[in-house]
C-alpha cells in the first residue's frame, strides 16, 4: 500500500484504525506544518523545539477530535496547533512567569492580511526536515521504551483533551499519578530535544 499517495483524510482513517505505518506517514506529513506555525511565535526562555512539541500535542488532540463537519482537515489541525501553543503560553504566564514567557507572533499585518501565515508556504530546508524527523523518531522510540501501557493510556487521554480527573477514572489511577506521568513525558521530550 502506497501511503504517500493517500489523502490526509484517508491516512487519518487508517491512523484511527491503528495502522502504525499510516500513523508514521501522517505525522511526518504534518510535521512541517507544526514547525512552520511554531516558528511564528517567540517564547522567552524556550526554543523552537519547545513550541514544536506543544504544536505536536495540538495535532494529537486535533486527530482525536476531528470530524469532517469541522471543515478541511489541514485547516482544522493548523487551528489546533495554534491554539495549543497559545494555551501553553497563557498557562506559563498565569503561573507568574511573565518575564520568561513573552510570546509574540512573528507574522506581520499588511492591509488587514496576516503575511507569513500562509500554511502552504511554510517549507523546511532539507536539513530542518532531517533533524525534525530524527528527533520525532527518537522521541517515539523513547516513549515506547520508557512508558508502561497505563502511562500510554494516560498520554492518550491527555492528548485527547480529557481532564486529569477523567483520565484517572478511565485508567484506574490517582490524579497524582496522571500528573506525574505527564511530567515524566515532558521530561523525556526535553531529553530528546536537548
């Protein structure tokens, strides 16, 4: 089966049915979109990898919540990525870290249109793509080797937008276990992106 010739929606359908190869192709296909959007923001004290990581969480959540009535898949996922990045910034600011977390959109407004926000033109250089793909594969490999089945279920719930209380109930663990697991995953992600 040639996954590269499939539409985004066809890949999403296979991803949702558990096809691991389709899942890999899908996330590789949307990696440049996430990086392109993440590059438009600046978060003091963080780097592009941190913002890209937040964007990937947005993609994961978008995959779980998408249905065709919400419009085109790519547009919907782009909105999910932007929202996740902005939520992360707001969350960081709410914790009193405003000097460390001053996010700015690097897009420029000209005649009422946002320049630099054209999703189709956010192309990565071949080197950026290579580095990004290696990092994503390292991260997925690390997750598979370091997480238990329960922790993976907790991650799925988190990426699906469930509250810690709902995740704890669904997985039969405490909310503290959910919080600790999410912290563990974030630390693993930082190791890969370091």
